[in-house]
């Protein structure tokens, strides 16, 4: 079994190869923060468009509904009060996505939820690929 490397502690240099992600993660603002909708959760995420798209797709594998990525705050807003606060703090967890990363700006609970979803989604994706190979 081979598991993905643990994310490094991030100091000044973020452990992210993608320049667009780096830029977005350094200065999360209205333009770079998107909102990921999965089931009942609305989670602010930051990163470049490409990698957030990948992140959303993989999280979407863990739900019968599709994960939606919005560039603006949805009408209902963020339900969780702790997430609303986290959005304005510098608290940010990086989840490696390919050669980029998605920064999750959520409370600890929802951060963990999203990290777990992403991990489960990756496993689902890997299994799907293995199944395809087997049937070819
Ligand atoms: Zn990127
Ligand atoms: Zn929350």
C-alpha cells in the first residue's frame, strides 16, 4: 500500500508547484475564494480554478449528488457559524490536489469532513480505474 505523502508544514514557501494555486493561497480574496457545495455543506475553498475543479470532482465521487463549485457565496450563505468565522481568519488547511492544492477555509469539523471526503473520493477513483482496467 502506498499512501499520499503528508502535507508539509507550510511556512513562507507553500508546498505547491502550481503557480496559480500559490498566488491564490497567499492572498485569499473575493476573486480567489470559491464555495464548494457538497450535500448540506457549503465550504469556502481557495486555489486556482483548475485544481479547485479537480478537488470538487473528487469530493463529488463521495455523494450521489454532484459537488458544485460556485464563484460567489450561495443565497443560503454558510450555515455553520464557525465556518463563517474561519473564512475571515488565516486558518487554512492545504489539501494537495495533483501538483496544486486546495486551501480549506472552514472550521475544524468541516475541514476534517472535506479532507475525509477528498481521501474517500480518491480511493473511489482509484477503484473505478482498476475496474476499468480489469474489464478491458
Ligand atoms: Zn493550481
Ligand atoms: Zn463549520
